[in-house]
């Protein structure tokens, strides 16, 4: 008879391993070598070895005896007769997650039942591009989508008449088939979706001629959208019940419309604020002036103060974007772009020369250079 391996070595843990570490190691090894999962030669013997090691190391009394006397603690003359705690019955096997071990063997989750009741349909996502001004002011619009609508003749059952929608005789209306399988390790219950009714518990004797037994009719529909003032790119609108169809009488999912706002030629947006640049002449910047500035709500008169410098930004309060959740508005910021003339008439040149003579003899640049000589 082959010599038994050290139980700690079998589970791949140290002698100082905690109870949780021993349990995790056992579960890992049990999944690896279970005969119903691992068909390699010797897998069953390794599984028994793993089970025997865990049966001892998971019991405080047996573990203490093993740590002191080794395998001799469990021979026929030892105080723990009958092997390692009656190993023949696989005591301790209940600690393994059967759903994990037999997931593939039993079709995904041991005895877990596939839901056969009403299930909500998945949500649907589409994109919509809108004009800049429509995003600012809001708008009612329409989109067309392809939609599975419940058949109005069979009301979603897929049957020609109510009498043609019957309880499945194969599963008795449960939607599942239960079978038992005996093995050396006990009897396992295998529960799978009924192939006749596909988990619904109902079968159609004669199909509805209008939807061909599908329970729904595919069609193009028009959905009305109310685009709120202030919406921005990547924000979404939700239309309830216009997503993918539910199953087994479940509700439809929702439709989500993601908004993309086309950029404007002149306006730029940052959150609730609007930005624009306007050109004015050097004379208007020097003397000051009133200009009619375009805003998203129409022209507004802006007073440009005397001596305004190029790049100066002036604010029009409350002329920005409306907040989606309140009646507050952002502002519009106007950047002053002072245009220097590149071509002058003879008269304009004479006026500029007169202006130059009327100013100080020392130019602005000469005053600037003085700062470097100090």
C-alpha cells in the first residue's frame, strides 16, 4: 500500500494556515479533481485524497491529533478509528459550492432554476444630432425607430385563440425539467429549461396568423421628443417603454436618446455660459462706443467703454444658457477684437499724422524702453 502524503502538502498549505486558508485550498482542489469535472486517470483518487485531508484539517480535534502523531493518529488502533473520521461517507463535502463545481456539468449553475416568469426587456440607445440653437431654446421633434410592438390580435401570447395557449404538458407549467442522476458521491438533481415551452410554462397549439406565433409585430414607429432648453452634448432623454420588448409578458425596456449638439459658427458654449468675439475699430476702442451684440436671444446693446484694450472681455448678465433644473440662466461673455486698419486712404493717413503730432513727442514704445535703462 502506497504511503500517505502529508495532509498539508495535499492541500498545498503550510502548517500555520488558518481555517479560512484551509477551506479555500480545499475548495480549489475539490473543483480541480472532482471526477464529474476532471476525466483524467487518477482524478478520482486525488479527489478522495483531498477530501480526506480536509476532513482532518478542518476539525480542530483531528487536526491537533494529526499535528502530534501524524497518520498514526487515525490507524485502526488509534483513538480516531474507522479512518479519518468516517471518510467513506465524504463528511465535509457540503463545504464545496456545488453550483461552482457542477456549473458546466449541469448547464450553468447546478440546480439553479432559469427564470420563467415575466422579464423586462433591455433598454435601447440611439443618438440624435440637433442644432446649437435648438439645444439653447428647446424644441419638439420626432425620430423614427424600428420597434417590436405587441400583437393586438393575440395580445402577445402568439396563439390564434385563448384556447390555443395551453399549459405545457412536458413540464406541467413549471418551465423546467428535473432529472436525477446517481453517482458514487450521492444523488444530484439536474434542473434545466423545458425545451418545449422554453421556460414559459405555456405552449401554443395553433399560431396567431397576424404575428406568426411571435407575439409581436415589427414595425417602424415615430417617437415624439421634447428637447428641453439647455440640454448639452452627451446628455440623454428617456422615453419609457420604447426599448426592447419584454418576455413572458414582461414590460418593455426604455429608449434612451443621447444628444449631440452641432457647433455654431460664432457662439461657443461652456456649461451655462456663451462666448463670442466681436470686431471693433481702433477709433471705437479709443473713444468708446455702443454696439449691438448678437446673443442667442437676439441683439443686445453693449456699451464699450473708452480706452478698451484688445482682448478685453465684457459680460452680458443672464444672456447665457438656461439651467435644466431651474429658471437660472448663465451669462454671455463678449471678447473685444480691436481691428487695426491695414490700408488707409490719404485723408485717413493725414488724420493719423495730425493725431501723432498732437500726442507727446515721446512714443509709448520709448516710454516702455525706459524701464530697461533703470
